[in-house]
């Protein structure tokens, strides 16, 4: 075993990866469009013939 303290520079910490703002906007728009398409498909095909109360 060695009792010598080694003074070393700390390794630089990498910043966390962030998505660019334009990609976040595109993904948000895509999720909204897919959500509306799913709602339309549900009401178009699955909810036909349901009694109106």
C-alpha cells in the first residue's frame, strides 16, 4: 500500500445533452398531430353506433 497523496486535476464534467429548440418544436407538433389523428380515428371507427344519451 502507498501513503502518497497524488494531486491531480479533476476530470472535466460533460454537460448533459440537450435537444435543440427546433427539434423540440417539431416533436411537439408531431405529437399533437398524432393525438388529433388518433381521436379522429376513434370517433370515426370505434364510436359508431353508440347511443346518444
